C-alpha cells in the first residue's frame, strides 16, 4: 500500500493506492478516512488498482474553508484521478462518499464506468434532517466528542454491537481524529447538497445500491424506493446490518463490489 499527497487548491489530498489494472475508487463516509476500507483494499487490489481517498477535512487531507460542498469534494477526487491519469473508474461511495460520487458523476460523467451507493442516497436532506445538521454543528463547536461517540455507535445495527466491538472502536478512533473544522465543513456540505434523483434515473452507467435493513440513519423503505427508480442496477440488501456494512459484513459486501466492478468493466 502506497501513500500519496496530491496537490489540490491551497493544500493536499491524501490517498492510498494498491494493486494494478482497472481502477476502483473508494470514498469513505462522514467522519471516516481511507482506513475504513482496509479490508476492501486488500481484497479488491488482487483484481484492480484501488485508490482510497481521504476526502477534504478528513483523515490526512487538508481543510479548504468553512464549508466543503459535495462539488468541492468531487473536484478533489478529480484532482486525484488526473494525478494518476485514470480515465475510467468504478466509484464506490459510503454514505457522504456516495453524495460525493453523485456530485462527481454530474461534473465528470466521462470517468464513470459504474457507481455504487453504499448506504447512501440521491435524495437531499429533508427539512428535519437539515435541522439535525444545524444542531450537530452547534454541538461540534462546543465539544466534538459529545457528538462523535454516540453518532458512531448509532451507525451500527444494535444487535451487532456486542459481536464487533473492535470494529466499533476502530470507527470511533478514526472519527475522533477528524478536526472540528472538517466536521463542520462536511455537515454544511451535506445539509446544502441538491437532489441527485434525476441523475440516477437517467444514468448511462450501471449502479449498485447496498442497503442495511437495520440502518438507523437511512430508512430501509426510502432506499428501496430509490432502488426502483434506477434501470440498470444491482441491489444488495444486508438483512442484519446497519450503516456500516464494510465493517459489519465485510466479506459479503467486498465480494459483491468486486463482482459488480468486474461486470462494469467487462461491459465497456
């Protein structure tokens, strides 16, 4: 695994790469980093070149102002792909990373061979969700830990918590390393993101949707409804998992993504 720091705007974007050949890009969710994909990188790099990116304000990537729009994050991803001279990719976005992947597909559609929304949605925030984001911003400005610890725990299915304590600890440690500026900037970006429903309805590329039936963040019914509007789709439903399928069920999800990516590149 090789670490890179790619110039972007007035700072740098950090990423890791492993493997050779056709490219899969992994985009973590809110309060995550490339480390959340550790298992996936090792599995997928046997067949593909994997690029796992720390999005702006997360991991070892710099912050770029008070707000990080999904479009700005997409531009950061674009800078990484240009640096490595990648022309085509299957992009996998977890939660917020899915919002970034959708913004990327709008701005740079020529790069996308396939797109996976991993516990993510093309719908914008509801008014109630926007209020939740604003409350979170106020808490983070006072004491980030008061926000981070309960939030991370809520991302896992309740019944899984006692079986995957190491995974919960790992996700929490990664989240606690996120600077307050990066947290607030991402919360604003997610709150203000537009709908991407028309994009997924008219997508010229195959899409994969991964849904956790016990997801406490994104309702199962809403994500299933989203699945129905996509014509060229693969849908994986995790019966017993929450919002962290890559940690709760890494074998099934990594296998499904590897299979999906193979089909996407074969169909080119």
